[in-house]
C-alpha cells in the first residue's frame, strides 16, 4: 500500500462539509450581530450637497448612521492604492464613505447599522441625499475624447500611460512585405461569484482585539490594511477568510470600503457588526473587468511569420485605481502567447470612466490580450490564404528555445521569461482532439443540409505562480493527525485536498490524516493571497518544504528512539520504520504519533501518550539538554517558497460552432481543450478548474456584458438581466493534458486556475468568423449583434 | 418612533423536526431558515429567484426560498440540504454523487442543486444526460461549468437505483 496521493484524482476532503450544509460562509456566522446596510449613489457623477437623516432616526431598531464626517483618524483617508507603479501617474482611490463627490453608481455614501438587515434597509430608504449633478464619462471613447473629466485633476482621464518595447517596430513594419491593421473591442464582464462580498467584525474591549471574518482572497493583507487604517497594533487584529463562495479575482481587492467600515463600526459601537452584500450591490459596488479597445498593426512575411507587432490598448479602469494597472500590464505582455512577435511595441492608456472600478477578473487582462493576438493570427492566415494552425505553428517558440526571454517586464516586476512548454505538441494534440483536418468534410456535409458551421482555434500562455512568496506550516500532533496551514485563502479550488496531497506525500502519511487550514491569520500570518493562478505553485511548494523539514526531524527523533541511523529510516503510512522492514517487526518501527510525543520533552503528563515524553518517562542521554541547541520542541516546521520569476502554463482551445442562417443563433457544437500546467497534483481538480474557466469564457464571449446607459446607469445589474450561463449554455468540454514540468520549482507545477477562461472570446470569434466568412472584431457577440453584422455586410 | 412590526409565530416541519420562530410578515423563508432557525445550509445568491442557491423543498416541491415569506408556508414540511443526508448523517445519494463526480467547487450554489436534483429524481429516476442537463438548467453555478454536475445527476440516479 502506498501513501503517495500526489498526482492522483482523489475525491475532495472539503466536500462532505459543503454537501451537508455544514460549510461556514460569511453570512452563516454572527447570527446575533448588528446588520449594516449602505446608502449608495444612484448617480454616476455628482457632488453631495446634503445628507438629511431627519426621517430616518425614528425607525425602531436603528443603532447608528455614519457618514464620512464621522470617520475619525485614518479611517477617513482615501483607501490605499495597493499596487503603485511609476506609469500610474494619476492614481486615484475612493473613500470608505464618499467625501463630497461620487464617481460611479453604487459608491457608498452612508452606513446604517441596525438590529437587522430589514430595518437597516428601511433606514436607508428614509435618508435623503441631495446631489449637484456632474456630467458622467461613460465608455472608453468618451474617456479617450476627454471632453469631460471624471476627476478634475486628471487631464485626459488618463490614469496611466505605459509603453514597453523590444526591437525597432517602426522599422520592422516599414520593411515587412505585408502589414495589416485591426481595431478590436472587448466589453466588460465581472467575476460574479455566487456569494458576494461580506464582512463580520467582533471587537473584544477587554483585550482590545479585533477579529474580522471577510469573504476575501487575501486575509493577511486585509489584516495589515485594517491594522493600519484603524490604528491598531497588528497583533491585536485577526482576519479569517471563512468558506468563500467563489472569488474569481474580485475578492482580491482590499480593503473594500465595507471592509474598513464594518470593523470600524464594531469598535465604535462595541457590538458585533455584519454586512452581507446583496446581488445588486455586487454589480454596482464591487468591481468589473475586461473593457478595452485595441489597435493592432502587424507586419509579416509571405509565410505568415511575424516581423513586427505594434499594439495600442485603451483600457477602461472605471472610477478608481485601487489595484493599480495590473490588468493592462498583463494584457500587453501576455498577448504574445506562444509566439515570437518579431519587434514588439505595446502601449496602453488606462482611462477613468464614471463606472464601477476595474480590477482583475479570472484571466486578468489575458482574455483581451489573447483576443488581440489570435484575431491577428487569423487575419494573417486569411490574408495569405493559409490554414490558421499553420500560421500559428510557424510563429511558435520551439521547445528547444526555452527558457525564452521576451525582453519585457511582466506584472510581477520581473523579466517576462517563459520557463518551459511544448507548443507544437500541444497544437498537435488539439488538432487530433477536435479533428481539425477532417473539418472541411464536416462543413461540406453541413452545408449540403443547409447548415452553417465554423471551426476556431486560440492559443495562450499564462504567467502563473507569481511571487513574492507564500509559506506553509506543518505539524504532527501527538495523535498522529497532521495539521498544516498556509496563509493564502481558498474559494473553491480544493486547496484543502491538494495541499493535503502534497503534505501527505512528502511526509509519508495517509492523505485523510492531513487537515489543512487556509486564509486564517491566527494560523499563519505571512502570505500574499490567492490570485494569478498562484496558490498551488506557491503554497504547494512552501508546504512541501515545511513537510520535508518535519520529515527530517521525525527521522532524527525516531532514529534516537530506534537506535537507528536516520538515513536507514522511511515513513510509510504514518509509521517510521527501518527501510524495507516488514510491518510490525519488533524494534524496527515507531508511529509518527509517538515520534511527535518524543519530540516535545515534557514535565507534565496530560495523557497516557504524554507520559512517554516526561522527564522520568524513558532513557535519557544526560550529556545533552532536552531540547538540543538550534532545535525547537514539537514535530513541526515552517517553509517558504519564493520563486525568481513566474512559471508559464499554456494551452490551446478549439471550438466548432453553428450559426443559424436565419436567426443568427450561435450554438457551440464542440469545445476542446489541451492544457499544460506542468505536473498535476490532482488531475480531477485541474479538470474542474478548466471546466469552470471555459464556462466563464463562453459567458464572456456570447452572453455577459455590463450594459451602461449614457447616464452611467448599469441597466442589467441583476441575474435576470446579466446573462450568466446556465447548464444549457455551456457545451460539453473535451480535454486533454500535457505535463511539461516547470524547472523553477521542486514540484514542477504551474498554475491552472485561470487557464480555461483565457481563450474563450478568441476561439469563439475565430469559429464564428469561420462560419460567417467575415472577421468578428467585437466581443461578446449576441445573435442580434451577429444579425446586425450580416445586415451591415449585405448593405455594403 | 415608528410603530413596531407585528410579529407572527411560524411553525415549519424542517427535515422532519417541528421548528417555530416569531417573525415579521416580511421575513423571507430563506432568512427564516438561515437566521431564525440557524440552518445555514440554504444559501442566498441573488435574492431575486434566479440563481436557485436557496432552493428548498416545500411539501416535496422545489421552491426558491428567497421568493417566499415564511408566514405563507406556515405549517409546511420543508427539506433543506441538511435534510438530504441519510438517516445516519452520512451523505445522501445526491450528495455522494457530487463528491464522486467533483460536482462542486466553492460549494455555495451546491445546496440548491442538491435539493433540486433530489426532487427531480423523484420524478424522473433514470434521466438521460440531456435530461439531466435540462433538470439543472434553472440553477446558476459560477465554478464548475456544470459538466460535473450533469455527471452528478446521472451518478445520483445510479446510487438511488442501487438502494434497496
């Protein structure tokens, strides 16, 4: 029997709790807490003239009403700009409660605390805010034209302007035999987890400590931000991410206004306070992503090889820039995908609009970049009359060119160097999986039956596992249970399972003996967060390192007890034994539980096991202190992993679509994925990540958009009107894997979380274009959009 | 002072156990279950009846508990996800199927799927894959892409069929 579960598709350890209603999501805790609700701006751009609470103060159950004037100390300062960058010359952040001006519909202005949420909302409805209206800036074109400004002190609405370049693009384009230009457009979507945001705070006045539960992707950083903002010592603040009902990027933002206000109010009122976001609040009060306009100029030779690529991106960052300019940086670096671009220049303008702020949503700028590059590849193929896969293959970075340095700086501030990947093999697998070479026969058959079908392809490379670091802690308890913790959070990725697989395999214990805690600052205080497909790479390797140290100590302590050389010992199924000795051989083995007892020299026996570790409990070497110099009691240790740079996963998607010749309805007939995220810890979980990503990619390509009117009202801020795919909209997803290990980390793993979503718009645009015979340049595309495109072409 | 709300005693048989609480007329069934009875397995994802996370069975029929007032179902029998286990507390067939097929990720929408599928399999104990997909097409999931939930429906049908 083997205890090695690493690489096995085992069932998840977290499932029984979640399946029986024993999960603890944010709103499941704090039943006796006061409830908070917010008066939010109904206007996209306005000055606050007056806030009148006269009609509100009589509501029974009201506890407190707070406006910006009430926010004392640092709580009243602008929220932090989390990721500063020298190109972000005009970064702006909002306040926890709006001060004088509002810049998007949904910005919080007044906080109400009451005995329950119903009452709190009654109070909100009775508070009157008078506004002086300002004209809103809505849409990227309006922001770019800059006839109106979002922030008076930001000229041109430009938060950031950045250029990255490798080679002389102008010369390359001037000399290229063929040059094409493309104008592309991607609309907004959003993470839209099924559980919105939420915060619960409890202030203990007796020891002046604060415990905050928040539905976050970054509990350690929330802790630091709250300690700073509320002017508390860090060690008096604990932040716990309970079960989190999906994140997909939006919950990496922190501290949210509500995340500051709920603890602030809990301290001020001396009562537990909770806020649970409702769905409309999430649409207008959280964040969105994706919206970009792009201009591509590409030069290539007669074979379709890239000679020069010049890309300009106008990125809609919404009202504020709390997360910096990570998204457009990723777009302009990751759009290169698996290709060698020749000379490359990427320029972006990050623009303010009076709409919800933009921060990363799964894929984080990559879907837009992939769309730009893959539309370009298709355009080259169409121009030269070449097969689309041939053009791509000719531009691939070859496996023997790895590591490949693009000469650019990536989102982690480090060089954009691909570590490994076999792109030709990936393409080969994909072509076989979808039957690329047999498609024309299928098209002819379909055409004969009056049907219109098309096939598309899109490739991506994804920088994953970005630093700076993560840590892990592993301890063997005296009953043989292995407890492990890492600081980053989990929101559905199955971390408790995959990290248990890592620890169990390193240590030599059954996987169900390992209990993993994530996102709880009481258990592990040093962490960065869960984003950028980094958790498995970062915390996986950190926990492996911690487990290896624990294993080493276990062998040393067991060696002393067994009077054996630690090098002759192994740990199998939670038992340390002389390598190769049969189970139960006398004197040749010792349970890890007993080793844990012996590793902690005791004076007092609290149970029978502990007796063995007490001072009169067994033979002692009087020449040594009970705890050796440099050692520490207990069978536990901590490890960290900090990579020199990101590791790059890759994949390719192909889809076959059918478009109805009359109604322009778009159906996906097949959707194939070939994916390479290095060594797999749990193939079943990776596949689940891909499925979920593809569903979001399909949503972003065909259904989801944020519909703003000219006044900056979000017209579809509900699940009735924002068309998130149901089961009937998501195709069956056929998958195949390659495993090209990363040379950068001991486990050889690369991230997998975002992969599935990245090529969604690109591959479906490719397939729809192929079906229709003209290039789709704007996504998402609805049947009405497609119908209009057909009409426009016919009338030309 | 505005007038205090009038309160009503509501009694439901929840997962076989009579449970009562005194609540205002506007108390939603979802909030009644979650906050008055502290049965937090039922989740609320949209508060407007679209996502299906709050689905519970009222007298055996799946309903959106965020669209019902607790007072309107006074006296009803309600089954929540907590009641979809076996009598010994082990995973029931639908729950076990979700675990077998990796039919959940974050687990937030899952209770609504479990209750919906439990009711569906009573009606159609041996669905095809296509029927299974249709059966879950009123519930939103943002994590799984639904493929493994479809598989879970089929697996749950198998597990039910194996039961004596």
